C-alpha cells in the first residue's frame, strides 16, 4: 500500500459555512480539511436572493479565509427574476440553489412549483449558470411519501427539467439512493451529481440512535450506499464531491425541553469540513476506490463547473501512524458562544494532510 | 361525539418496568395510565432466565403496586430448558420472550438460532405457555438488511415456528409493517400480534430528528402505519395492545461525549405507560376506530391469553376540556436519581381517566 498520495487541488462543490459566529468558527476549517475551492450554499437567514447579498457574503468569507477560492450561489426565490440571473452571472456567481419548501435548514422560502421558474432556468441556461437541486419532495402520508422515498419521487422533476433545458448544467445534490445514481447516469452530460462523504459510510441503521448522523436527505439502505460507492468506483465524471458539511450548534443537535413544555427536534446536518479530504480518502480506501480519489475530489467537479485547479495547489496526504492518537478525530470545535461536533469523532482516519 | 367511554379492565400485554430506582419510579405509572393487567418483559440485567428470578421480580412489583395484576415472562436463553419451562408453567409464569441477539435493550444474551430451541417450544406447547417474539433479524449490509426491513425478513421465522408448533400460542410483538399485519392475519388463530400506541402515530419521518421517538422496531412508512390502524379498525381479535412502554433515563436518550472521546448512541425505547389508555383512545379516535377501543385494549388480548377481567375493573374515560392545560402532557417524571420523559410531551390528549 502506498504511504503518500498527491492529488490536484481539491474542491468541495457543496458546503455550508453559515453566518455570524458560526461562520467565523467553521470557515477556516474548510482549508484545514484540504479544500482549495468551495462552492458555498446560500441558505442563510435571510436567504441570499440578490447579487449584492451574495457578493457581500463572499467578501466576508474572503476576509475570514482568503486562501480559499469561494464560489457563490443564489437561493432560488420569487425575488430571483431573469434580470437578477443576468446580473448574477455578470458578477461571477456560479449557480442557483433550489430548496424545496420546508425540507431542510432555512428552506421556508423554498420552491413549491418548478415550472413557475422556467423563465429563470432559461435565463440561467443562456448565461451559463449551474442549477443546483436539493432533490427531495415533501412528505405526504396519503401518497406514502416519507424521508425514505422523497428523493426517488423527486427524480421525475430532475428528468423533466433536464429534458426541457438540455443546455442547462444541472447538479443533483447529495444523492443518497441507487435510483438517483441510475437516473443521473442515464441523463446526458449536462446533468451531474454530488455525493457527500458521510453518505459513503452511513446507512439508515446509523441514524435513529444518533442525531449527529441526522441530515437531509437521510442515509438510506445498504444497497443505496453501495450504489454511491460504485458510482465513484466506476470513475464516471458525473459524480464528484459535495460534502454538504452543515454545522449546527451542539445544543441544537440534541432534543431540548422548551419553555412551552414541548420537546425540540434535532437540527439536520452532518459536519465534515475539518476532516473532509482525509475522511474521503479513508472511505474510498475502505471500499477499494482510493485510485479514484483525484477524480472524485479534484478533477470531475472542476471540469463540470469549468473551474480549473490553480498553480501549486496539490494536496499531499500520508497514511496515519499506528499510535493510539494517530488519526483520531477528537471532540468539538469551540468558537465564541458556539460549539460544533465533527463527524467521525472518536474514530480514526487512515490518512492525514501533509502540506 | 360521546363525552364518556366505559371499557372493561384494560390490559397492556407488553411493558417494561425495569429494575432498581427506575422500577420504583415507573411501576406505579402503569396503573395511572389506566392499565389493570400488565404483561412484564424479562430483559433485566441479568435477564430473567429462572423461575425463581421471575417470582422474585414479581414480588417486587407487587410490593410497589399491588393494585395491578402482574403477568410474568421468562427470557429465552440456553439456561431455559424444557424442565425450566415445566417449572415456570407450574409457577404461573405466562410466557417466554425471545430476543434476537443484540437487537434491543439488554438483548446480548438473546437468540441466534430458533430451531435450537424447538425442544423448549415443544415443552411450552405442552404446558400452554405463550411464545413472545421480538420479530426482527439482525442487520446485514451484504444482504441489504437494515432496521427498515428487519421485521419483514423475520416473518419467515414466524411462519415456520407457527407451522411447526400449531398448538403453541405465539405473539408477534410490536408489529410495525404492513407485511407483518398481513402475515399474522393469514396465520391460524394461535398466532396473535401486539401493536404499540406510538406506532399508531409515528412514521420514519418522526424518528431521525427526535431520539425520544427512537425505539426498536423503528417506525416505518406511512403505508405501514395505516396497516396497523386498519388492523385495529377491522376488529380482528388477533390484534391487541402491547405498549412496549420502555423507559430510559433522560441522559441516555441523548448523545453524550464519553470519556474515551467517542459519542454515545441514544437508547431505544418510547415511554407511554403514564398516559397509555388516554393516548390509545386519542389515537384510535384520530383514525376513526374509537368504537374498537374496548376490543383493542381490554378484550382481544385477555381472550388470547385466557386472563379474564376482574370484577369492578371497568375504566371510565371522559373527553378533556378546552382549557389551555387540559389534556396537556407535561415534562419529565423524576424519581431518586432518575428522570424519564413520556411520549406526547407538549401535546394534548383528547381523553382522560375519570376513576
């Protein structure tokens, strides 16, 4: 087994770095996890629905960590008109993220009807912007739609949008099912798909007992996890890393008894940024795909987005040692009034960053 | 809508009342929830594998609350021989509970191979004892077996045992799937099935965000919940209440950072005893089955087990009022060094106990 790996400049094509004190805490962790280019999600409070708001956020991230290339997105909303799209494209904003209404963190302003946004999608196609889809429909007990099949039920929307806008670049974000992998594989080259690190490890068995494993979409069955792993093993360039690293304050990841006598639900999100590339290397090695690391984390996404690696941005990883503490992920990260727990806490990573 | 209901003596044919300080706290809550007869699970530490241990536990429960009729079970284990079965039957122990190894609270001593226990099942059949099955197989990623289909994969074991022991009374405990309802319905009258209160309300959507909704088996899809509701609506006497009320200390229902640097998993169990019969009435009314309340909680299980209601044990319920606090389930129960949170906390019950 090789003891060192060098890969081109890694990119994370789906990351949440939040705002305020949480942003101050987690933004520097993106580079620490080995990422040189980060595609940033716009679901802030309020959501980023104007070019000015996005550029202001980008300036904030560059202030906190100028070493990372921050690629920005808009939040699809009725405020986002074709004119807004043109202005955003001119300003260098890469994509627009679609949140189905109410499905995940800060998505109350999200989308209910995709066709209502066709003029926006057309403007995006004309201006070469990328459409980023959170691929779930809302639960509906009457139709037996739950978190388990919400992604599968979304795939008809994906196929329709891809058919109606054949030149629009579309990314199905954080795929979790064999059906999604199959759908993306069967669609033309304008449709790609991000896969998180944690969905390469978790199944539904790991979720009910552990709120720190709860995210949207929830991890599915072993056969689904295997389909994600196999997509990476195949080397198909449609599939690349989007960590969906999503920090939440530790206190909001456990149920709390509230003042009104009810019990709060835990927030959805798994936080992987500080360990991201070593974690992906560890996981890919576990299912025999370490040779696909460069493609998955460095090349495929950059090619799809048209964001080449900068000069001298290679990342060197080495195998962790055998000592008790080597590669061990330890406890929480604390900032001013905020504390977050990374995924893999208490477990060992097989790889660590050298440079 | 009627404002009062009177039903025969309610029975809960599956309840955990634990041991030590937890037992002191939760045992009196069984009667407070409207239950006159309680069928008690044997998964203590160590598990109850001898008649003497069971009788000693029964005496303890009678000391804490002599008003309840405590029906006792043994824990199936290699210590439980046909001789032990005969002794247990003579001592008035009603049944033997089978825990698949490692699947739920205190099940490390559980069963891996059902056929190895055929001599025990035969002795049970001869001595008119009831076999209580936790109906799940172990997860196995290679076979795509997870918590979602663990019950469905168990049904072949149920069918085989029922076929091989046609006179053995068998209860599939806490069914959660449409497939289980269908299997029990299709088997002869010696096979019955308990249904919990919480599985009439929860689906998988409610579980990942809320460890207080995590239990084994986990709640499944909306179509499965509907199958449980429809089984009750049908009035089929094979289906009756077994709450699986399973208290855990509040601290073990949330993830904790442990001294060795890892993150603990949350314990599996939903606690319903203190509100059980009002909760069942509220839920049955919600899906149009209030007229089946007496059958589900009082008659069907008693008939299957041969445990008639005592004299003057009717339970009277009345509709809760419209005041802000009427029917509201409030916060935790605290005992000496132990605190538990009941299901439905912060929500309102539609019915309350009069007598």
